[in-house]
């Protein structure tokens, strides 16, 4: 399934959530409103709200109730992007100027904080302590993941396990709880919501691995930012970890990475990218992403055979093969 096909089927509810997102970050402070809307209008796949909506199909589906979790989870993701762009000194995202680039780092940090706060405000409409506990724990883990990424910048001795734990915290957890909390908010059984959590976790791991592959193999037009952005910032991703395990490439890669570090990312990285693309790190990373997609689909086996289950499988396949 192409994502656009699923979105066409869910157009009414996705459009409604989009309007609720815009309404939730509206503010009488002109600059705060403008900076918040800037990121929202830049678009995005809205994977997290879609997963919330699909998860809710396994319970009593009520968009007026589900919106109180679909909106906050996307806002949390948006806020983390604003903060990420400050940490990464990023100029573009999704082909548009970042908040920090259009304004400055201070405005970006306050905007990110504001969007986080709005997420917490919206979810208070759901008087369910379990929902609040799951969401707050995920935010804590995301923060740890961000700190761990900084700690491991240019660390060429990090292991695959280090990487996987980091992307679990940074990416997979929020996608996992999007599936889970959609079901919980709709009153689904606990065992069902846990199956959806496992599905979302594995899809989230594959999503980030594909993202890291695209950063090295995609074009600027496809990914909305210059290729190799990760290594310029010092972020060593799984294709690089695998490539460093090849004795015939390790020396040249270490030399290239030292040059990138010494130049603070302001240097030509075409040779580094060529080396990674010529390594078996790309193929091994693709295999790893595929294994997570297989686990995700397996996690759905015990669920009722409704259309939402088929849609989850379709989205999983899209994520496993996405090129943007």
C-alpha cells in the first residue's frame, strides 16, 4: 500500500486532526504563533496521528475523544524536531527553513517548549492516569535518547546495541505508544493494546533505520535536506557502524571522519558517502530494517481481522521500503 492511498481513505479524520493541530498551537502572541505554525505548515507524514487513529479502530472509535491523544503525540514529535534542529544547527527540514534558521536558536527553543506544553494541555482532556503515565515516561526516554546521541557524537567504538537503544528512545517509543494509546483511548483490551505497542515499536525501529539510510543514500530533493547531515553533526548511524566493521574500509573511514570532525562538519563529505555506499553497511542495514518489519507484522497476528489490521500491515510495508 502507498501511504497516499491510506491517507485518501482516512482523509476526513486526518484533515480534522490537522485542523485541531493548528487550533491547539494558536496563541495571541504573534511570534510564538508564527514560529509554531511555520513547522506545522512545512508538513510531514503525520505517521503518529495515523497510527493513533488506526489503533482506535480496535475499540470504540470516537474522533472527538481520539483527537485528545492524536494531537498531543504529534505535538511532542514536532517539539522534538524544533529542539533537534537547534542541537544539530540544521538550516532546512522538509525542504523548508527550520525555526532556528528563520528566526534564531532562542526563539526555536522557546517555540519547542511551548509546543511541548500545549501537548500536555490537550491530553488533560483525557482523565485516564495510565495514558498520562505512558506518555510522560516516553517523553523522559526521548530526552535520554537525545542526550545519548550527543554523548556518542563521533564515537567510532560504539556498538550496534548502543545505536539500537538510542533509536528506541529517540524514535520507536513515540511510534509504539501512538499505536498503543490509540487503542487504550478507545477502550480496547490491554492485551490488544500491548500487541499494537509491539507492532509500533518494531515499525519505529525500521522507520529510523530507513531514515538513516536515506540520509546517506537519498538526494536532497528526496529527503528535504543535504545528504550526510548525520555525520556532519557527528551522529554515527547503523550503516556507518557496519561499514567500520570492514577492515579494508575502516582506516579510510576513520580518516574521513576525523577530517569532518576537525572541520566542524564544514567540509566536503562526498568521499565519506562514497565509501559508505560501497560498503556492505547499506545492505546489512536494509536487512535489519526488514527484520523489524517482519517482527512488526508478526505482532499483529493475534488481532481481529478488521480493515485497520490490513492498513497497519500496508503502512509497515511502506515504511520498510520508503524512499522519502
